[in-house]
C-alpha cells in the first residue's frame, strides 16, 4: 500500500554484498502514540524499514517531549525512542485534521495507538469505524488493562501493571518495601508483543487480503512473564516471594560478594556445578552431603552462598570473572550504565550508532538486538522536531491519493 520513501531515513548494510532493504520496507505505519508502549513498538518497526509517520497533537505533541533530561531544550529520551520516524501535527478534533488522517489511512498498512480505550472511537476512528473503508488495515491498540473487562476504562501506567501483575511482589529483597523492575518492563514488553503481533498480522494479510485488530495490554503482558511463578502456583500452589538476585528454583544462581563488589554466577546445572568446584579452592564443596544434589543446593542455598562468599572474600570481581571463564561457568560483573555504554564487546559489534538531529548534530542511539543476515536495519534520523514533516508528508500522500483516483 506504500512505497519506500521514508523522508530522511537511511539503512545500514552493503547492498553490493547481498544486503537488502529492511524486512518491512514498503510498509507504512501511522502512530498515534505517547510515552513508551506505542512509540517503542513503532520504533521496532521503523528499525526494520517501515515508514513510521508519528501523528502528534498541536502545541505539545507526544507527552514524552516534556520529559527530561533535556539537551538544548530537546528531550533526550524522546529523540532516541522516536528515531527513524517522521512527525506531523494534526488536530483530530477539527474537520481538517480528521480529513487529513483519513487521507493518510488510504495509504497506510498499520495504525498504532496507545491512548485511553475509546479515545479514537469518539473521534470516529475506532477499528469498527474504519475496517470496511480500509479492509487491509492492521489496527493495533495498547492500553493499561485491555479494551474490555472491568478495568478497561481506568488509567493504567507501567507501575500499576507491575503492581497488579505480581511483578512487584517478587522484585527486591525479603522484608523490604515493594520495588519495581528498574526499567518500564510492562511498557516495553507490551511494545514488543505489539510489534510481533503487527508483523504476524501483516504476514497473515498476504493470504487473506484482510487486516485485523490487535489488542495488547500492559497488564497481560506483564503477567505473561511469570513463567517460574506460574509453574510454582499451578504446580504446587506455592506463591513466590522476593529473592533479591537469587533464582526461584536453582542454586547457585545469583550475585555473590567478592573482595571489591558483587559478581553474578550461574553454576546451576550438574555440569556447571562440577566445573565451579574446580575453580579456586572449591573442590571440597562437591563432597559435602548437603550440596551434592541440585535440590539440596537449593534447600541449603543460604549456607552454600555463605561458603562461596567466604572463599571469594580475598578475590576481586575481575579475578572471579577470569577464573569462572577459565573453568567454563557462566559469570558476569554487575555493570552500571557508564560501563555498559562503553562496553568493549558492544563496541566490537557496533551496537551503539549515531543518528543526525538538525539542531543537536550527532546523537548516540542504542542498537537493535535483531541482526538479519541479508536485511538491513534502519539507522536514520533522531526523533524529529514536532511537526517537522507535516507539510511534506501531507502533500505527498495527498498527491498519491489524487493520482490513484485518476487511475
């Protein structure tokens, strides 16, 4: 339904070496999104080559634009979360704005929104309002609680989804106040499910010729992560509680104290436990009856960790990492984000890249974890200024619509 023109977007890859355009090249996505879930989903689609036209309200635009930290007046989170997109301003409460959106829909493959349920329906742009006129449209909605059910009318943010989903009941340490996951995990998981659902619907459309509606909620997305917790509850009726960094069912699998900080180890299988006991002066642990079987190591985890930390007391984190790698036990230091964003492994894989911003110049961007052998990932513009592409995009789409009517 669309062509490959994507404003200032560019793709990586060497076409002469067999690299193609992004796997979603030729797909046009309209985004009516704010903050995280909707925009993060469309960022994934844009990274994969889709043309994403971000539709914002006059004056303020996406609420994330007002969230710091700021760089010369620009929201640093916004220019990263909304990379590879175009921004247009439409007043959907006006006749002209609604007419422009309908024109855009005639060229769109996907509409993504994460407003309060029913908000677009009130303006005449609910899925039921559009499906007959635009039968191939994939319409995706993200919300706190879903489009129906008793909670659906209520506001739902990431922390509420983390709370009601049970995530906060297992995060942190025992006998401490509730803690949320450090990143907005409900928002981000919802976005990834949404992106996967959209791609699946587009694939199905190739056979059926029909679009469809996709309803994804923060609440259900967060609940879906409870793999171990569901195993405990449905299997035995047990309700998991916070364990700090420790695994719910295996040991040793957690952060342990070394001489100069903490380090994570994962000697939680028979093979890695045997190799772990070959490191430093740990050989005697294999002979202790209460540590000989995986279930016993879990049952006696506190005693086991106490022994390990006593042996690590004179070893630095670097020494532990080096020795665990030598014997073949999973291990990693606990990095802060200054260490992460300068990590040599990420540098070797060119994970961080730079985009261009018209006022800020080069802006660092986090890479996309998906690496295709032939298809290029888009590395184009930073998040655009509010309405920067309004006139050009509307004129282009209007021209296409006029040409199609003449044909």
